[in-house]
């Protein structure tokens, strides 16, 4: 395999810098020495020229070697690596075009992409975009074997979660919680979403491929219960959460649940008021299961953040018999 060329296995090596500058300085010093010879002082200045060559070429070699060691791009069957930073190839789902890569994170370059590199923007499974620094984006795309990514289909792509989607949902949940902290609400440390729990849920629906949002549904005392609903912050305020919520209500109605309930913060704008606009109303008629849920929330410290309430939306089932 030659440098900067993908091979049949989809691997690729691209040094961060070439040694061309070394040959340039060598040629420059050689030309200077020849010119000095023509003037008659070359041999008398030979030691000086040798010292200059050793210093200039030695420093240049060390600089190029260091950059190549720390910032070269290497794609293997398992990962994409730039220096000490790497991402698994399985995390990359597509190439994301039309984005301003100056605003995105750059693999291996925490201070941003050097101007000498173009970069290829890739989309990760969690919806984030990342720049792979390269002089040859087309060759990197060929090595990765990726097609072009469009934005997730926000109008139609609400679907039942596949088994392969479940490991991705904990990340969505964690990123959604950052909105509370940015708004000044200090959430307590909450138990992470477990894949096993999601696998045992009554239903899980997701939006996007890969998922950028999800809703988890359970049953509490004969009622459908929204155990969790989360949207990646960059996709909020685009109707995705509403479509998931309506899909959850449709699912619950078709299975004969008389109502769907959830617990939420009463005053947080994207919680209580948001659900009220979508047909939910606060209720104090709590079943034993809902009381237990509220007690658990208090134990976790959620009540210290703000007033928590139970909200309920009545459903009009189309005559389907409720199934477990």
C-alpha cells in the first residue's frame, strides 16, 4: 500500500506532512554552497556550510518527524486515528456534506483544523458531526466506504426501535439533560438508561437513522406511562418530540389503555407547559403505582429541582383489545 492511497481492505495512511521541505532546504543550501564556490570562498567556508546544513536539515527533519508521528491520519479495519485520538469505524454512519467544518470538532486537533488540510465531515451514530482532517477527502471517503448523509427524515421517520438502536439511547438521554443545566436547573445524578431495561419496555419508538430522539413506554396500574422521552439538543424545537409523543399516544390507544400518564416538572417551559399544550392535564388522582413513582423521584432528588407533577391525557381507543 502506498501512502495517501486506500487499498482493497479500506485502510488508508496519510502522513500529516511530507519530507518535501527537507529536500527544499537541502537544495537551497547546496545552491548556496555552489554559489560560494564560484565566488572562491566555498572550501574556506566548508565547515560553516556543513554546520548550517546539519542545523537546518536536522531541525526540519525532527519537526516533520514529530508532526508525522503525532498528527498523521491512519484508517484501519477497526478505527480512524489521528495521533492519540481515534474513533471506531462502527461509530461513523455517513458523510455529512454542506456543513461549516470551522464550527465542528476535529479529530486529533483540539484547537481546530490547520489551514493546510481540507477535512472530511462525517456523521456519527449519535447524530454528532466530526471533521476528519485530510488533504484528500475523496480518498478518505473511498476508504471508509460511506455514502452521503442527509438530515434524518423528521417528518416520517418515527419508528419502533430496533435492537441495534437500544445501545445508542443512553447517550441521547444524557445529552438531553444538558439543556436543564444550561437553563440553570441542577439535576441530581440519575441512574443511566440501561439497555436491558429498554429491551424489556412495553414499547420504544425512535426518530432518525441513527436515532436522534426516543420515547420509552411502560404500564402503570393499567395506564400507559411515558417513562422517558428525550431529543438530542440540536434537534429540539423541530417537532420531533411531539411526533414521538403522538406515536406513543396512538400506540397506547390502539392497545386499549384508557389514558397515558407521565411525571414532569410543573414550571419548566419544555415540561409541564409543553405537555399541557398537547392534551395532558395535571392530576392528583394517583394510583398506587404512580405514588410509588413519585416517591422514587423524591428519593432521587428531583423534587429539590422544582415542583414535580403527574399529568394525564385521556385516550379514545379505536376498539383494539389491550395487549401486554
